[in-house]
C-alpha cells in the first residue's frame, strides 16, 4: 500500500470500507495490490518463502480469490498482473510459488483515481494485524473474516 491503513487492529471492516491506497512500497517493481487468502486465522505477516513450512495453517484456495476480484475492489474492473501459482512468476530468474494474486485497477496507468482499495465482501472482516515490512511487502494489513 502507499501508506499505512487508517484502520486499526480490532476494527470491524464492513462492505465498501476503505482498506488503504494501492502503492509501490517494499520490494515491488510497480504499484499493485498483492493479496493472500489464508484458510485459518493467521495473525502475523507471512512471506512466500514461509508458505511450504506453514502448509498446515496456510491453505490457499484459488476459488476464494475469484470472490475478491470484482469492480467493488477498486471501483473499476480489476486487472490481474500475477495469477495464483502463476507459471510466469520469476524472481531473479528463479520461478517462485505464488499462491496469491497481484491486481491493479484497469486504468492504473492512466490515473490514480481508482487506487483506493475497498472491502468488497458482504461479510464483515476484522483487522488482526497491520504494519510496515521493510524486508519485502512494505505496508500491509491482515483482515480476518469467516464465510
């Protein structure tokens, strides 16, 4: 995200709540929204390199991601830049498992007007962690919800 979310740990996150502003912090090569869906309450930041050691806790479900990719997220159609387990996801020439999505608003190169990220689920969420990760993600927020 561009900066820290204005939400605080413990805050309820309702449909259309602003989560933050898409940005280019951490180790990213360009502004985007990177999001993971964890099939268990995980209250701490995890990295792609952690995924295999957390396999009992981390069960990424590709189907669940499709529920988050809609026009409410940015206010316009989202464009996927990296898919779930994208076969083209390389870092320093080495393929990395990427059980997540990277998305941008379809007009991201034309304007920053749609860089606002909104909670697009009908179910409420709850902020369980947020912070700044200087070694990779930059600003992040973790929202828990039960479907």
